[in-house]
C-alpha cells in the first residue's frame, strides 16, 4: 500500500520552526523532520512527548547495583572468602565500604550500556540497516519536513510554499 506524502524543503532552521508551527495549526500530520543538525525547540514545535530515557537509565543503574551487590557477596564472602589487609570476610555489611567503588562502576556500566542498547532498539537502528534519508541535502544544509497528504494536492502545495519552503514535492511512499 503506497501513500502520498509531501516533502517540503527549507534552507533555514528558523523558517522551519515557524513552518512546523503553521503546519500543526493547519492540522496536517507531520510524519518526520530531517535536519543536518539538532534544532533547538523542534521537538516542542512538533508536539512530541518528552523522553523517558532518564527513567530507563535509573532502572538500569539499579539493575547494575543489584548485580554488583550479588556478585561481590557471592565471590568475596560465600565462594572464596579471603583475609585481605586484615579485614575478615564474615559478612557483606562489614566489608561494604571497600566495595563502594565496584558498586559505583557497575552501576554506571549497566546504565550506560543498556541505555545505548535501548536507544538503538527504540530507534530501529541496527547493523547493516539502510539509511532512510529521503534527500541527501538534509545531511548538509537543507531541512525537510515530511507531511502526510490529505485533501487537495494543489492547495497543500501552495500552503507549504507560503510557509517559506524553497521546494515542495509529492512523493509516493511505500
């Protein structure tokens, strides 16, 4: 099933921000915006929900802390207790101050690595995936707004030209 989309190309990020606001006000559905660099305020202009990666990071850090606690308790107390520097290995609580750097490092390790994996899975980026960039100019100096085409094609093209688009194309997207 192929659907038609509008590719409106802009050459300035401020013009793009105003065009996104006008497009949302006109109740057109913005599929995606391609930019050569991050545009401050674009996510709010598009009406995107805030990210939940911070919550995921906290939970991943807790997993790392729990794993570090389990691992140190098992290795240093239960499986192979050793008297290191005169510190007896009777309980985990007595030796916990010596384990704080390890707990910190594994917390950061788990949070960082699992966040990267989550980001790649959520963004559907994996090795050998083909790029989905519709216009190569968006990697250099142009901005592209992809909008679902609903209604009269000529009216929608004129609308986007009035928002400051330097080029407007209708594309059959599969």
